[in-house]
């Protein structure tokens, strides 16, 4: 017999939910795509803008730091100006900044425009997630988060490939100018269908925001600059660490004692939300680490061109999309925690399969592990995004989604820095160990050198290159083992989550018709 129980009313009632969802996801995909699409164009930007290798990295660093600082502002600004004004303004600013990036003539100009992009883009993801949570009844939140998750994942998956194709076909400016038609369309659609929202005048806690911004900015700089300056052998990194810890400590104490703090820490009392933050931090580490490791492995060690690299990695995206669509429908029938548990095991197994990679293999192991990793990721992300917010009060949703997005991004930064550091250090260690196993004094080797004659130096250089290649491959395998361990460590957190009461009533003070 069919279940005729009516859905609980959503927090926000809109007329064109389908069209609004499409507009929101269009803006979201544009923003998340831009976080990775510019990476492959950096070498071309460097020569065009006359920048050094260290200087051109600020094109990425400026965006990351600006976005990290601006993300916690989303809740306060949304209350102050309304959700439609904020979202439309953010998309307009992001689109304009994309145009300016495409027209930049110098590195300072590019960095400035990327900062504007980061500030505007920081608003879009948490606003998209909170709006989808508000316009859907509790029974449909799983499906809404599946749609949201698919949009979030599509950027990192297709971004490098699309960026490489645009750069090779046109030039590096195309990776920014491609945002113009998408941004204009999204802006018009959001203006037409986005609910205005209820205005709430909150005093701006400048001191609290300044301390949080200091902590976040220094943490992002620590993660971005660590590998460049040899981590804690540099006084710069110690200063970043000290400033980040101090800023966060002062921020927490201030929020506990201030009458109107920048963030109401009461939202962290929700067990699902707090557990979800820990979980999404780990998901950020594993999700982006795999994406960061595979392209250089395929291109540098296995000789794949940029476009073919994207094709080989495409099954991962297909697995993610399929998984999220299926999980969104299964959420009402299966305990979400069981889906998260199964997703973690599948993800761990996919990383385990990657520990068997070798330089001479074909594409099949890469594609199989990619599909499994995508399936596991979808089974984790959608239920987690649902469970994290299903029990939290609607009044906290914008602030909560802002911190959820922030923690995921910090996790991705930690993950990328971690695997990059491990890769560099283990490649050096493995090179030394493999080199020790080569018997340079053996008669066969000495005979080969004798036959080479004047070319013996070239033989030694070739041998060293082969050793370095194998050492780097083993270092990649070490990173994959690390991802297996990190994924399995997160399994116990599943048991800290609890399924939400789907029959709970929505606070009528936060319901609104448009």
C-alpha cells in the first residue's frame, strides 16, 4: 500500500522550485568549476604575465584565502540584505571578476581580480545549500542534497580537463571568459525565482570576525606555503601556525562572552552538525587528495596528454553522479548511516586498488578504481550533507552551511598539502633506497659502461632517471596507502550520527511564501 502521509512543509515556500533549483545549481557549478579550471593554465599565465614560478602561485592562493575569509560572512550578510540580493550580487560580482581576470595585463591585476572572485564565490555554495534545504520538505532533503552534491563534485572532476582543452584550443584567458554566459544566465534566473528572504538586523561583530579571519587566512597560507618553504623548518610557517591558533582561541572565547557574537556557538551543540563537520573535513582530505594525485601521476609518469587524462578520470565522475542520484532516492528507505558506512568501505577499497598501480599498466585499473571511488564518495557525501542539517534549527542554516563549506575546503587544503609533502619526502627516501640496491661494481654493469665509452655519463644519467621514476611511483603508492588509512579512521564517526526525526515540525517563524 502506498504511503499517503503528506510531506512536512518546507521552511521556505516558492512557486517554481524546479527552475530555482536549476538556477542555483548553474551558479554553483560555475563557482566550483573555477576552483580547479585555472590550475592547468598557470604555466601559460606565467609567461604571459611575466611572473616567476613562486609569484604565479598567488593566482591560486589569493582566491583560496579570500574565499576562506569571506565564507563565514555569508550568514550575517544574508540576514542584512536578504538572500536574493546577496546571491544575485555574488553571481554578478563573480561574473564581472571573471571578465576582468580574462582581460588582466599584469600579475597584480590578476591577483586583485582573483580576490574579488574568491569573495563573491565564497557566498554562492553555502547560500545554494541553505536555500535547497529551506525550499524542500524534510522527506525530500536527501534528493535535494544529491542534486547539490552532484554540482559540487562536477567541478573538481571536469575542471582540469576543461581548463586544459580551453587553454590548448584558445588561450589561458578562455578559462575565465567561459564564465560570462553561464554567469549572466544564472544571474537572470536567480533574480526571477530566488526568494527575497526575511531581513534581520544583526550588529556586526567586527572583532569576532577579524579574529576568525586571521585564523582562517593564516591556516590557508600555512597549507599553501608549507611545501614551498620546507614546512616547520621555516620561521614563516611557525608564525602562521601561532597566529592561526591564537586567532581561533580568541574568537572562541569572544563568542562565549560577547552579547552579540559574530557566530552563535549554540549551533555546534547539535551533535549531528558537529559530527558532520568532523566527517566533511575527512571527506575533504580524501576527495581532493585523489584528484590532486592522479593528474600528475598520469601525465608525468605515464605520459598521458591532458585531454586523455580527463577521459581516463571521467569514470570517477560518472560513478559519483550515479551514486548520488541513487542514494538520493534510497535515503527514505535505508538508514543514511548505513549508506555512509558502506560508502566509506567502498572508498577505502578503491584506494586499496590504487596501491597496486604500476607505470606499465593500461587504463583499466585506473577506470575501475575511479568508478568505485565515485560510488563511495556519493554514498558518503549525500547522506552526510542530509544528516548534518536534518536536526539543526532553521535559523542556523545559513551560518551552518557556511561553516560546513569552510571546513570542507580546509580539509581539502590539508589533504592536498599532506599528500604533496608525503609524495616529495617519500620520493627522496625511495630514491636513496633503490639506489643502494644497484650494484655499480658488478662485472656486467662495468662491462656495459666500458662499451658505452664516452657515453658512459649518459648511461648513468639514464639509470638515475629510471630510479627516480620508480621512486616517485612508489611514493604515489605510499600516498594511496595513507588515503586508505585516513578513510578507515573516519568509520567510527558514523556511529556518532543519529537519524533526524522526519516528523519534526518546522519553526513557523522561518516559513515564508514567495
